[in-house]
C-alpha cells in the first residue's frame, strides 16, 4: 500500500505544475488587463501615469517567466496575493467561503448515500419490478434537470407556498436543507443506477455461486460478499465528482444566497479580481486532485488487486 501511495503522489507533481501554468496564463489572456482592473477596483483614476505605476507595483513589467516563478514561489508559501476588491488576503477570502461550500457538499453527500445506496440495493434485488423501473425514470429526470430550475421549484413550494424552510442565508441548520437537496438531486439517481448495475454484475461472480451452494442466505451474501466490491465504482465516481460538486455549487449558492465559494468567484469574475480568480483555480484544482487521490486509496484498501495493478 505504501508503494502504491508513493507512486500516486509522484504522478501528481506534473499535473500540479501543468495546472499552475494554465492558471497563470489564463488570467493573462482574459479580456482587459490587471493594471486597469486594479485601478478601477481601488477607485483610482485610470490614467497612463497611474497604469504605469500599477504595472510596476504588480510586477507586470518583469518578463513573464519571472512573473510565473515569483507567483509560484508565493503560492508554495500559501500566499495567493491580495484581492483587488476587499484588499484582504486571497487565501483568507477563499477559505472563508470554502468552509460553507464544504458544508454544503458534505450535506449533499449525506443525502446521496442515504437515498442512493438503499435505492440501488432494492433495485438490484428486485430487477424489473416497479421500484426498479421508477428508479430508471428518476435517473433520466434527475440527470437532465438543471439545478437552478429545481432550486427555484423548491423555493416556490417549500419557502413561498408552505413557508416551512428558509429561502436564503446560512444562519440556521434549516438553511442548508434546500440547497443541499438541490445539489444532490442530480447525483442520487445516477449513483443508485451505478450501484444497482454493479451489484447485479457481482452477484454473478463465482464466489457468490459457491456461497449459495454452501447454503448461505441471500441477505448475508449481499452484505458480506457483494456490497463491498460493488461500492468501488461508487467511491471512484464520488472521488471524480466531489470537486465537480464544489465547483458546480456556484449556481446553487447564488440561487439560495449561500455564502460559499460560488458567490465569491462570481463577484470576482464580474469585477476582474485576477488574484482571486487565480487562487480559485488553484484551490479547486488541488481539491479535484485530492478527492480523486482519496477515492483511489479507498478503492485500493477495499480491493488489493487495484494496488497490484497500480
């Protein structure tokens, strides 16, 4: 397992370097320029003299390769720069929003597990029955329904019509119910179908046949022999999609006025807060990579064959 972990960590180095280059260059090819954006957000007149001063203060007069290495040196020291808008450290602003976004994603994951695993197991043990067919229909609807549209429907029904759940903010525990359901809704049917298909496939394995021949009950076979290996595609998919949930929460957070990263980055893009945009790209990339790494390690701990193949 140590060898497998070390190998996976080594493969991450070139990926992180490539992402840092993309984040650095992406901001520089965006419309507008950093000096003008800096002056505009600081309410300083955009004159030629002020632009030249800003270029020098921001280090934009240096060769681009020097700018990159200066920037990456600061990033490695967890210094992502200073926001043009708030004048606060970018890392402080991002981690302040990340706390709420992680809370939203974690609650959504809880909904996914609580609903999709029992639904997938029931569909697998009753293939072709009514619940299985409804689950298939639910999968099509959930995968195609836009999150913002579902969010507005939930607000209309539970907040405006029934008045039982708050529509915005993050002051109380009840505030997270509607946005977390909205974020989880598109994933629940997908994971239930993945688990259902994985269970049906593993039920055909020789070990299950031998267990049945020994007279072991179907319930014990399902929980002791089949479910463990069937969770591997679920864990892998969650690892790949967790970062997507965080970045995809931008829409949900703006619908419900949730004070997470989504609202932070939307405001930063609209006002061309380049340090904040760069910091967001780096942060989300690291989260994507770590979530995939943790998923791989979890799968490797369940199935030793993955460690041998890796």
